[in-house]
C-alpha cells in the first residue's frame, strides 16, 4: 500500500496559537484516494528541521505534502529550502506573475516589490496553480517519491487539493493502487451520540470487518463508515449495505451525507418548489440568515430577515404586540409565533422562521433557564412554535438553535 | 535552551477524523514554562512507529509528552511499548486500582476484567494521577531526558498537565531555565501581508535577536512577537520596545492584541460611551449581526438589524427609495448610505452600518465585479459609504466585508 506524510511548517502551531486543522483535511483527502497518511510532523520555521524531514520523506514515504512557509515575508522558508534540497534554482513563472499582478489590480492596489518573489518557482517543478492567493503550489519528484508544497492558508490549500493535487496523484499512482478505500459520512441532527448508538444496536452485526465511527459536533453527530474494497464497485456495495441498515434504524435523523450542509439541503428544497423564506432572529442574532446566505444562489429563495435583539425592536420593527411581550415575555411560545408570522408577512415570503431564547451566560431565571429557546414556524396554513433546551454554552446554543430552526423548516417542507 | 516534543498517537488523527487540539494545548503550556515544543509528531497505533519516535526523543529532546493509546482495548499500545523501551515491567499500583474500582462503583456498574490492566504501570515510573478517568499518566527518565505519557481524552490530559505535569517539570529543570520566553500578537485588519511588511520596513532593525512572524487569516494579518528575556521583566521590556516601533509604523491597522476580537473591542467602546448600533446587511447576510451577538452582553449596545437580501426588501423593509435603486442599483454608494441611515433611524440607534455588494460567484458585471462591496456608516452627524474590493471568494468576501464594517465603525468611534 502507498503511504504518505504531512509536514506542517510554522512556529504558530508549535506554540499552540493555532490548531493544525490543515493536516486533518489533507489526511482525509489522501485516505480517500488510497494513499493514507502514516505520519504528521509539525516543525518550526527553520531550515535544518525541514531538511531533516525531507530526508525522511524521500526515504520512507511515497507522497509528502508540506503546508506553510510559502508567504512573501522573511520568516517563510519552505520555497528556498525545497529548492536547495532538490538542487534546483528559482525562476520566474510568467503565468504566475500575471496572476499575482492581477490580484493586486483587481483590488485596485499597488503591488509591493516583495510579491515578485511569489512568482518564482524551482525550474523543474510542476506548478500547482493557486486561484485564491499569491503563493503557487509546487510538485517535485525524486526516486519516484513526490513532494508537494502548498500554502498554509486553509482555503487556498483546500482549493488546490480539491482542484488539482488529488487528480495529479491519482494519475501518477494509478497502477500502484489495487484496492479501493472509501468512506461515507452520514450527518444527523437533533439526537445525541448515546441515543443514536442505542438505536443502532450492535454495531458489529452491521459493519462486519469494516469500521463505523461516531463523531459528535456542535450541531449533531456524524457517523463515518470506512470500507476497503477490491475495487470501487466492491467498496460502494459494502457502503451501500451498511448505510441501508443504519438508515432503517435512524433514518429520520439523517439530513445529508459527507460535506452536505443543512442550509444547502433546505435551500435546494425551497428552490425546487419555488418557495421563499424570511427569518426573524433574536437569540441566534443573525446566524440563521448568515448560514443561509453562505450558499451561493440563496437570493433566489431567501428574501431576508430581521434581527430583533432588543424588546423594543420586536415591537417597533416586527410589530409583535406589546400585550404579548408584557404577558408572556420576549422568550415565549407566543412571541416566537408572532415573530415567525409577522416576518413572513412583512417580507411577503412563503415561510417565516423565528428564534427567541436566552443564549447566556446571564439572563436566565428559574422558569426560563439559560439555553431555553423557542423556535417559531409560519406558513400560510399554520403557525406554531417549539421549545428547546440547549445548555449553557452561548456559542453552542446559537449554533444549535440555528440548525434546529433549519431542521424544523426541512421537516415541514416534506 | 531546553526543548520538547509532542507525540500524538492515534489513527483517528491521521485519517482526519479529529483535529489534534491536544498538541496546541500542550504546546502553549510548555512554552509558558520555558520548554518550547520544537516538533509535534502524529503516528498511528503501531509499535514500530512509537519506538522510532522514542529513539529520536531520547536523542534530541529534553522533554517528550506522549498522548493517546492508554485505553484498555487491544489497539492501545502506548503503555506496553513504553515499558519495553525503558526495560521495565508492569506492576499493579494499589492506589490506582482503588481509584479505578471507585469509578465503576460510583456509576453503579460492574467493572470489566480489562480494567485491572489500567492499574498496572512500569515498576520505576512516577505515576501522574488521573482524577478524571481510569488511565494513569506515567513519567519515565533516561539520560536526564523525560518522557511523559498522558491519556488522549482532552479533559483528562488537560487536568493532569495543569495539576501535576507543569509543576513536576519546573521542579526538575529549575536550574536549567535561566531565561523567560514571552510572545505577544498584534492583530490588524484592512491591510494585506505584503503591504504591512513593506510599511514596517527592515524587520531586523526592529526585532534584533527576537522573532516577528506574519500570520494571515481571513479577516486580517496577525503579527506575533517572540522574545527571550533574562527574566519576565526583561522579556516584557523587549516586547514593549518592539511593539512600540511597530505601532509607530502601522498602528492605525492594529485593532487589538492576542485573543482580542474586533467585535468585542467595538462592543466595549460602544458600551463605555453608552452608544447603540443597528445594522442593515445585504451581501454579508446577517454575519455582522451574528458576530456582534457572539459577544455576551451585546444586547446592551446592539439593537438589532435587518438583512435585506432581495431588492424588494430594501424598498419595503428599509424604505430605500425606488429612485435610488433604479438609478444607482442595489450595489451603490447611494443605496449603502440610505440603508445605513434608515436602519439607524428605524431602530432609533446612535449608529447605523450597512453592506451591499456582490459576494459571487455569479452576479458580477464589468462595472460592478464580484467582490465589490459598499459599506455605509451613519450617525446623527454624518452619513457616508466607502467602496471595497474583496476578490472572488464568497465566504471570504462576506467575512472581510463584515470586519471592514466593524473597523469603519471603530475608526469613527475614535
């Protein structure tokens, strides 16, 4: 089996300033093409440490991916060290230079001198184009071992992996990979890990020689199925069988697979049916609206929303009756229902969603504790609100309430 | 200077199922006691890989912290491998056995056979007590080099580091640590890495024998100063001097230090002056509002906002004149100004902020390209809008526009 290694370069990881999430992303992707990572090494911005790791890479790993240290400042050492290690010299790549100049042109700012350096690459490397930034990626080879350098900025690195690196690796190693690793993740929301596992029952009966991992996250539990097949068809068959068994037992909690996003799934459903949405947010503070508008094309079905963070604004902006606020309070079934209904009507949308709750850490009472959230739903046919308790972490409550609102909409779209 | 290394054991990190946040925690703590981490290695659950890393540790690192692989199941290899490496044998520790039994007793469940193994440790190790779980920590020594094994469960590991490990290391190495390491990070927004570096000029003149690292993120560049002082006072003096020089040159771009958040700094300024804010968001889709309400206590100064994602809603909800939308378009200086002014008045707030732009990837034209954003500001005294170009990544444009809006408010609060 082919094996790979990741070298993360940067003092900021060593001193704990940032968490190495790049390595997780790359690890998952290399696994998916049958070249699993066997070692991840993080080193500082020093020449000696990188040279030592490169020696080890060329000796023992088919593929090495290096991230970080490709910027234009004095502390970026990866490019000069790689160039020296492979006995190369740096030459200017005109296409990259045009791209770098274009980035500054498009932002209407003068390009600093130092960015000319960004367009230089080792003479015999294969360039991996960076659409999102100025630092090009580089593919080098020695003794049939591949070393790939990518920038440490996550969205640039991810785009380059997905757009180019995986395909280039698959082309190079097509004859060496006579097995097929595949994984599929089922995404759930609205149920905890232990309840999920209880409903599924004895895992071994379902997965046999394969693997199933439970991965809790802020909005729900992901279940990851890992199989190794003789070929893609065989791996797919194995996954299909396991997924089927799991869906029979907990299908109602699964809202998507792999990289699906609840906000995207809900958006697709709205768009397909030509339906529209508006939201009225209190405790989620704009987060639902922001999640929905993360999806390109959301303007087709999302008319907008209001964030009524003060009591006054619920009354003035959203016309919630003062009687409702006085008798039941801002965090109540009645207020949530009025918010959902009024925002739907104000924006002239098919659906209205609302949230009102106590995100904490302060503001809780005996009867209305921190973490209490009412989520309202309104369509032409019906308006109602549902009560949730999300615990005492502010950030988590916001996120869970936002996903619960989207989940409520999804269930009522079915 | 003393140096340390972290070995993280576990397949789940290699295949990207979990992010290695344990290493960040340990890295920060070891740095704080003057034993900085120079290498972090993640390996799978195999004996060979761990033995190889232990050889390297004993050769080159004063301290090695291993996490993971201490559980009671077949795939937990750390304890047997460590025992073999140090030529020890496993003996039952009665105090640990009592503790393990107690854990099961307190949960009222029978203790499985396999947990008797948890109470065994190498005969000559120093036990690091685990109050939160069944796996004990172990401290081993060879040639004055220390190897510490801790469980991979984050809250158990953290408790053991804070309660015992740091103190034990300080006691052992008290005569070796005759220096003080300190770092401080200056946070900027609204300027790119290369322009920042150009404005600062020759870094060496400012930092002398110390370090300055540029760390780009989605919303701005962080600059981390690292110094080594004779003692804490001396380290503080060095940082003070360097920070001063940097602030002289690029102070207007620095909005905070270390873990500060722009949304928190702006909130503090509003709260201190008893001023209030409302926002009207188009292309940021609720993100500004969500960022502001991430801060506990934001209801004191944040009245709320509207997200007018459709043209109609700008007109109906926010009373932007139809003439403005027809003559100048939704993405224009005029619309941004009306949005900011109208939302301020509607919410009866002191300040209004607005965003309108083309987040992309589609919707751009020759004169209004993807990434164009107008940000509006309105107070009782003045209303204006500023033009920005943020490039063609949707997520990044949203984030940069949100931070640019907060930065605009901050500058006008001064």
